[in-house]
C-alpha cells in the first residue's frame, strides 16, 4: 500500500480503477486499507476523470457499491472518495448498466 500511495501520480485510469476493484473483490475493510491510499487514488482518479474507459467506470461503480454495502466502509469514505462518488457516481452507474456482461474462461469451463 505504501508504494501505491507514493506512486499514485503514476497510475493511469485503468490502474486506479483496477486497484479499487481489487479491494472490493478481496473484501478489504477500512482497517486493512490505508486511508492515505484511498485518498491519494481518489485524487488521482478525479484528475483522470476524462480518460476513464467504460470498463474502468464500471469497476469504479462496483467499488462504490461495495462501499455502500460494506458495514465498515459505509459512511467512512475519505472526503476525496466522497467527492468521486458525488461527482462521478452517476456516470459510473450508467457505464455499469450499459456494459454487456462477459463470460470469463472459468465460467465457460464450468
């Protein structure tokens, strides 16, 4: 987390979205994630808002949904992430709704 925080300015839009999506996938709680990491990545995301792909927006919607549903994250988002939610949450939700689901190789094998 320390390295990601220190290099947040080097992350591209895909990398920021992937990091938040991975935190949701691994059910990361606030006690496991540095507030500084979330803050720095949220600030980076706000600076890259015009460059975020539909897939990245969809992953960010999943992160915000995870935070809304997770009892420890709900109401505890750092201010910069609240700003992301307020300013971009609608776009993220729309991208998620418009994106066609894809079947992973694992799902196809099962």
